[in-house]
C-alpha cells in the first residue's frame, strides 16, 4: 500500500470514529440510539429505507439481466423509491403511534412471539442469500483488476 492510500485510510477511520463518538453524548439509552429520540423526519426515514436496498445487485446484476433477458427485475427495482415512500406514509406512522420500534415488535404484539421468530428467521435467511450474491458480484467485478496486478510472470517457464 502506498503512503497516500494509508494516509487516506487512517484519516477516514479517525473521522468516522470522531463522528460516531459525537453521538455518544446525545444518546444515553438504547432506545434513544435505535429510535433517534423519535424525532427523525419522514424524508430521512425514506432515504434510509431506500439506501438499504441499494447494493451491487442494483448496479451490476439487474441491468445485466435486463440486457441479457428481459426488463422484469430491472423494472421492479425502479419501484423501490415508491415502495419506500409508501412505507414512510403508512407504516412509520403506525409504528410511531403504537410506540413500536420495529415491525418485529409489532408482529409480536399483534400475533405473538411465534410471528416475530418466524419473520426474523425468514429475514435472516434472505439477507444471508442476498449478502452472498452481493459478495459474488463484487468478486466478479474485482477479479480482472486483482488478476492483472498479481498475475505471476510465467514467460520464462514456456
């Protein structure tokens, strides 16, 4: 690693640490940390929900699949901003009204612990598969550059 790369990395890590520790004084309870003291504007929640869906799948797999086959999956990804807006309009006020920090708490209050456990397991399995796909796509993207850098010189062996 070059000195410039290392310097940028260290400055970034120090900046992130300082930025994160600045919230330590503001949030004294776990509820204040996870719920943002219940004063996060709706547009911030919308952007947060939207950002959770953006990954290498959005930039690599969906356009590539649309180019090779059909546009069904790509068109579905174009609906994510609208789904985020609907979630903020309908679901976030519901969770705030019943004083529930998440959908899991709401499901447990409404249907019992089995619903929370079932939905949690389904979510974890989905995220496990999604993470594997994201890492695979990133590896496909990084392979040519890494291979070019670390390719052994085999000219003398042939």
